[in-house]
């Protein structure tokens, strides 16, 4: 039998196998290389992500946010799904209950399974994978209370933040009150004709608490067609405030009335029913369990009507219950709207994105490289029937009071390219955003215009004072206005003091220390700068006199009555005595007593906000301070201007500058924990964002290559 030669084809077969495997290996390697991305850190520790696709860039952003602020990301995840109590105890039960009432714990799971566009699902999933990758690399950084992470949570987080606005609105109606919310902000824009360089300029300066969800993370991202620079909510992959390659945007609190409260009548024979159009309808019920650290879980049952969920306990004594009605309740589409905003190439496209009407109530200002400046007082606004007071609970027993739909964006308060050449909004009415503003209340429905607490304030007056007087704003002036520490009330109070000294102060001025203080105030430039000796005594003096004299007359520039002039001078004496008791002398500077920082490291800070009523004062750069418990007479900033960005829009690029109050890292050991507080915020400077890659590469501190998992 002839022997078969098995050895002959072995080498060719082996070569073929190797070739095939090599092709497969090379294809896999090429695929892997395609998902490589670079995470640069500039000299301020700001992450810049460069990737081939949007999803891969989101992976890098998730990794960078975890690297800088992991606990903030994880806390925000819990806040967004109503599990804070599980980690931090029963003080968060009400927060968790409200989040679950608004369906934030379930809405986005369903959205991720059924409704989210595939590219956005990939982007959100990839972002969370980036967070998880950092946690896997650094298990020692992961807190024991870390929640399980899922892509849909990246969409839930931003909605959780914006829910504070509609929830606040219907709670105001429920309590029948209209008070200024804790969030304030500044924004302004100028058109090319009022810019020294002939380009639009836009500034954003949200005034938020310096803790919790409101502490933004600064980053730059480039992936595919998605480019973002500015401030992100930790745990969210889309820009909150800032710019892309073509357009930038800014927000301040204030806006249309988006939510209501209906009062429904309970069935006296069955408290699980309510009256509607002459019939008794069953409440819809939904149950949830809130785990609580070190305690038994809390069982919650939500009752719901045709109008929305019941808030508070039903009033069985009076036979009524109150239903919260908000058009945001079942809407998960903010994630898509944010994406469209970030992808806009001009104000028209941005306006179309806003037309989805899923953003919270805000004064939204935006500008582009085509030279446009535009404003919309935005929000998801129900169209209401006439004949009801929508600031109070409305009769919910009849379909006659039901909403008629959603107001289209065209009906909202807005303007594009105003003839004045500038716009500003510091939580104020559209009627005073410029001199001779055409946006007057009589042109709009009351609930669309909706100015109650936000008619005018001294920040708005100061912004008008600066912008209206300057028809050729330079870059240096724009930075100075962004970080302005000037006091709008300085001149009227100086005028009142001068009149009091001249008419009733002869005896007081014989005291050398009193005379020096009075003369320091009269010579004061009105700036709450760190080196100002007059600023501290101004604060103590005004606080000592604001309830003793006619501050409205001072504000209006009218002469004070003789008795009030005496009180004004006595107030200065009291202020000097108080300061000597605290500091041992007169002559401390504003920077000696007003600081920013954390963990025992503090730096002088210009800017302020204090006082009440007509005496309330605040510079454009707001620093809301509180006396430190262990250092009498020293005030530590706790809220206000924290994430500022200034944007310029030449035809061919975007140029921007920014500053944050502390630093971009939450790690006390990081050199970027307080670097901006010390070197920028304290000195009223801003840093370039290095948006241009060439400029970035000249200012790189660190570089890391990451590989995203890909689709």
C-alpha cells in the first residue's frame, strides 16, 4: 500500500493558517486602535479628550470625571435615582421620595430600553464604562457605598438637577408663596458692533452653592462631530454651560411658569377616590421602597390623579388633596435636547433644539460665530385656559381647568440681535435686560412672562451700568466685567454720608479715627477688592444702619431726614467699635476678612453679597460668605460665582477663558485642588481654555492613552 505523504502540505497549510490568523489579529488590533483616545491634562489639570468617535470621547470624559470627582459622580447617581438614604441615612428620605415621585428612578430605565436613539445610548453607556474603568483601576478610591452603575443613569442625572425648578414652582403654588430661589446667576452678551474686536462676546456665571450637584466639572471634549468646552454636571456626558466649535450658551434662573397645583375633592365614603367631571375616580397607586442606612426601609405609596401625583398628605378633615401638575413628569427627552444643543452650528439650530421645550425655566442667552446674539426665556410651559389664578391651587374637579397643550417656543419671551447691541440677565425681568427693552410684559401671557421675584436687582443695574456705557468692549474689559467686584450702591451711600457729615457730623469728625473712616469711605472707588480698607467698614456700617434709616431714600438719592442722618453717623461709630472689638484695630482689608478655600487653606476673595431690602448689595462676582465658626470676623465664601466662562466668537474659531472658585480636582493631595482659588479667583484673573489643540499641546501637564470598549 502506498504511504500517504502527510508532511508535504503542512508548511503551506501552516503558512495559510498564520496568514488568516494574522489578518484576523491585525483587524482586531486595528479595531482596538480605532477606539484609542488621548486624555490630556493641561497645566490647570483640566481634561481634554481627543477621540475618533462621540462614544469613545464620552468614555474618556467618564474616566476623567471619575479621576477628578469620583465621589461626586457616585453621589449624583444616587441623588438621581432616589437612593441617597441607603448610603447616607434618613435625612435624605424626603429627597429620595420626591425623586421617585417624579419617576426619575424608573423613567430612564424604560427610555434606555425603548426610546433612546442608538447613538445616544452608545454615548451614555460608554460614558459610564469610562467611570467604571477608573474604578476598576483604582479600587482603593471606590467608597463602600458606591452604587451599581448603568448607562441610563447618565441621562437621569441632568434631569434630576433640572427638576429642582419645576418642583420648586409647584411647591410655591402649593404653599402659595413666591420667594427668590436660592440659585442666582449672571450672564451677558454683546454684539460685534459693541466689541473692540468686532466679534460677539458671551459670559456665563452661575451663582450656585459650592457643594452638591451644583458643583460642575470643567472639561474639553473632541470626538467625531461632538465638541464641548465648559462645565458638566458630574455623572452627565453633556455640557451644561459653555461652547462648542460654533456657539456658546449661558443660563440664569428665572423663566415662565411651568407647573401648577390642582386641588381635588375626596370622596367622603372612599378616600381613595377623587371627584372629576361629576364622577368619582380611583387614585392611581404606585409603590416604592426606600432603603435607609442603619434603619428599616421606608414603604411609600404615591397617589396620582389625571393632573399628576398628590403632594403632601391628603387633607381628610377638609376632604381635599393637592396634585402636582408638571409637564416634565413623563418626559425623558432632555438627553436628546442636550445633544442637539451641543451639536448646533449656529443660533438657528440651537433655537430648534430649545424648541423641544425640555429645558427647565431659565433665561437662556446664546451667541455664535456668525455674529448673532439671541435670548429665550425658556421652559416647558403649559397652555392654560383663562379664568384661573395659576399662582394658587386651581380647582381640579373639572376638565374645564385642564391644560390645553404646550406653548411652542415661538410664544415665549425672546429677542435676537437687539438694536442696543447687548443683552444681560442677572435674574431680572426681560424688561430691564437693556435700556429701552422691547420685551415688555403686556406683550405676553402672564404665566409666560412670569416675573415675580426677578424684576430687577443691583447686579442687573450694575451690569447695565457697565455694558450700556461701553460701546467698544476689549478683552481686558470683558474679563474685568466678568470678575467685577463693584457695588452699585456705593455712590448713593457715599452721597448720603457726605450730606450727613456736612449737616450733622461736625462733632463726630473731631474724632480722628471716625474722620479717617468717613474719608476712606468717601474716597472709596466702590470696589470690594481684596486690598480695599474701606470695604470692610462699609459692610459693618451698612449692616448696622440698614434697619435704622430710610434705605429707600438713600437708594433713590433723596436727602435723609435729620434724624436719619444722625443715625447714619451713629451707625458708623458702632461699626468702628465692632471692628475694633473683633480685629483690635481699624484698617483691615477686605481680603483679610473675606476668603475662599477649603480644608484650612484660604485665600483673599473680592466680591460680596450682603444686606436686605433696598440696602441689599452684591457685586457682579457674587461671594456669599458666612462667618467661620472658629475665627470671629473672618468670612468664608460658600456660594455664588463658582464656574465662570467668557467666550469670544470670531468668524473662524471660538476663543474662551474660564475660572472656577477652587480647582478642578476634589482630591486634597492634587495640585489642582485649590490652584485656581490661589492664582486666579483671588486675583480676579481668568485662564485660557486652550481650546485650540496647538495651544493645548504647548500647555500639557500629563497625557494618557485609553482604549474605549467600542460598540
